[in-house]
């Protein structure tokens, strides 16, 4: 039997064989019982299509626009920390792969490559993910650097006032391998993580992230940057309205890949509530458990303007570097294009609510 990897999920098994256990577990794990981690996938499985037939699908156009930027498909790269643990080229390989695919890469603030290094790989549309630290001066410096390096938006992560409890990281005494650093903090006196008896990452975060972060800080952020701000980590209608009020340019429905609060709903289950509350005023995006082109179609049918992928990037990076990330993006593109054609959609705007049936609609 061929060992060729034919879908995104197979990269996870391959990465497990390849990576040191501590690194694989850090990438793969979710919080506590990992209920939300499994649910992120299961909830996609419960949605059915209502395909339309006898529509000319000779050509299918996947291109779309995000915050005014034209991209080749509504599938983008989510921020995932410390990509050089997966591959020596880390975030640089990811940036090249995203550019080659004509899509957006979001760089984590905990990247093992700096904003300048990532910018140096060449043209590409990139967003910068931000955690807010107690020292606002550090935040301001990070934002300035991202702006100068040509990043086009800030994805402000709002679901991490404290780090979720990931038990394999505790067991493995997770810490960043000593030859790597969090490059964006170099020179800011924050880039060095101490190995402690607990999780090194947890102690680092506990020390630096501002637990008092609130909506007024979203407004403050707009006083120090003109970049649009996407609020990443919204799961309710209430917070969607507050995000709009606070000036968000867009919303990312995310449960942080189920690594924060366990027993939150799957993001695909929370999406529609957020879309309705946003009522078309800002675009709504989704991440969490997207592994198939059909998942992308489901998310768009439920009102998302695009999706982001997290783990598939680090797993494919671990296996095959830049070529792996390119393959994952290509697989999702091909599957999504096929799913659109089979559902009778020839362009992104054709995808609408009537193309899916949720479980409650089936039962009720
Ligand atoms: C993340 N995520 C994340 N989010 C963020 O805002 N800043 C970060 O530094 C990280 N780091 C990170 C590391 C790893 C290993 C994972 C798996 C996730 C969350 C990420 O942006 C995204 O929300 C999820 O990964 C999406 O879910 P999937 O695609 O991994 O299922």
C-alpha cells in the first residue's frame, strides 16, 4: 500500500512519527478533557449539505477579498506559536507557502522568527497576532515593528487572559528548546523562557500576559495603530456586539484550537450566532477543526467570510517543510473547489445558508 499522504489529517499521524513527543504533544493537545478538541471536528460531521444540481460548474472561482485584500481562496493560515520546533525554517517556510498559495498568513507573537525575518521572504499578505502584555510599551513596540515590516492587520487574541491547562505539556515539562527564542521579543527582555518544574510556557505566560485586558484596551490599541483589528476568540453574540462597539474590523470565531476553556462549543456551532449578531457590519471568520474542503464550504454556508487553519500547518511543516505546507493548502483548495462544484456553486458569493442543514434543523 502506498504511504502517500492524501488528506490533511494524515499529516498529523506522520508528524507524530517524526517529531519528539514533547513537541508533537504541544502542537496536538487541547485543554483538560479535550472535549472541545474532539467537538471541533464532530460538529462539522453533523452538518449535511443541500447540494443544487444541473448548474454549469465548468469553472469554479475560489477567489475572495479579506479586509480589502484579494486572495486566491478563503482559506488562510492561523497563528501558531514556535514553528521552528517543527522545522528549522519554521515560520519562514510557512510564509513562503502561504504566499505561493496566494493567501494570508498570520504570524504568532510567539513565533520563533521575527516579523522582519518573515517579511524578508518576499511579498505576501500577512497579519500579526497579538497578545497584550502588562507592559503596554512592549505591545506598542511589537505593533510598530509589525507595521514597519508591512503586516496588514492585527489579530488580537482575547481568549487567553491565562493559559489553558494542557496536561501533556505539564507531564512533558514542556519548554522551548534552548536553541530557539521567541524572536519578536528579542531586545525586549521577554524572549527567554525559563525551564521550571511546571510547564515553562505556562510560567512565561502567567508572568507576562495582562489578565486585566478588557474592551477599553481594544479601543486603546486603535490609538496606537491604524491597522485594522480582528478580535480573535469570540464565541457569543454578546461579545460580538461589544467587539463591534469597540471598533473591531472583523471577528474570528475561535476557541484557540480547543486549548483554552474546555467544554466551549465547537466553533462551527457558535458561528451562526456570531454572524447574526454581526449583521453584516464586519466580516466573521472561523478557525478550529477545519480539515476538509467540505468544512470550508460548511463554514461559508453558515456565514463565515473565510477560515483559518492551525495544526495542519505545523504538522505538514514538520513532515515536509515549505513543500508540506504548500501541499496542505493545495489539498484544501482542491477539496473545496470540488465541494463547491458538487454543491452547485461557481463562486464564493453563490454559497449561502440553503446549502447546509444543521442537526437541529434535521431533528426539529
Ligand atoms: C495555537 N493558537 C494560537 N493562537 C494565537 O492567537 N496565538 C498563538 O500563538 C497560538 N499558538 C498556537 C499554537 C498551537 C500549536 C496551536 C495548535 C494553536 C490557536 C490557533 O491560532 C487557532 O486558533 C487554532 O489552531 C485553530 O484550530 P486548528 O486548526 O488547530 O484545529
